[in-house]
C-alpha cells in the first residue's frame, strides 16, 4: 500500500504541478495532510483517506467539460493499473464522486467516515487565508470580474445551475465558501473550520468597506 500511495503522489504531482487555478499540486498536498490529521483524530482508514485526497482533483469536472464522472473514472483507471484491491478502489471512487460542493440547495452527504474526512479537508482548503487566495486565483483563471455590486449572489438550487453559474469572485464567497463551515461532517473539521470562517468574514468586511471608500 505504501508503494501505491507513493506512486499515486508522484503521478498526481506530475499532472497538476503547472496549474494556476488554485487546484494545483500544493492544494492536493494540503488536503492530503489535513485529511490525515482529521482521519487520525476521527479513527478513519488512513489508506483510503490518503488515496482519495491525492486523487480527488484529477479530471475534476470544472476542467473536464462539466463531466462529473471524469474524476472517479480517472481514479479507477489509475488504481486498477497499480493493482489496488477492488474494495479499496470502489471506496476511493465513491468518495471522489460525492466530494464536490454542488450548489447551496444541493445536499452532498458522505456515506462513510473516510468520505466525510476527505470532504472536510477539501472544504477547509477553501476557507481561511488559503481559501481567499485560491478564490481569487480561480476567478482570474476563469476571467471573472472581482466584484460588481449590481450582480447579486445566486443560491443555486441544482448542480446544473451551479455549473452554469458565472458571476463574480466576491459572489462566490456567498454562494459557496461561507456555507462550508456549517456543512462540515466531523468534530475535528468543525473545529478547524470555525477559525477560518471568522478570518474570511473579517476579510469580506474589510474588502467591502474599502470598495465603498469607507476605510
């Protein structure tokens, strides 16, 4: 298993090292380390957690033409080539298939503790200082305006609506990021999210005050 994990890490690093959208290798490594931290505290199967964290953004739907099956399919093909156990492959792919946020009105429950751990770790990387930086990196990558007070945030009621959504970078905070802390699964995830949520809220307060020329 150690060899499969090491090979997977090298494989993913090779695929994502050049990314500039905030979904690069360093995002994967942070999610991996955070997931292992949460997994140890919560008593999860760390091999499943680590492999799912490593593979969770390979062929992500945002970069695969909106195909939400591309990521689990790519993970399965890779793990099968490594000779991984079928049950482990199925578990990892199940996690990847259900991991992503899909809109404010779309529940995304995780059936297993390992899935809950990886989902929490991925969402933690969208919060706090790193989350703010990644949000603006992704907005620039997509060519979105930073802020436009005339464009209101949209509470997407379906995954299709969320995928179609454009808007502004600041709206993304209200459409997704500020909703994540209350959706954390584990006690450890909730604890880590609280501080990052507060930091993000302070940032937005300062940003909007500066925008209006108040500070």
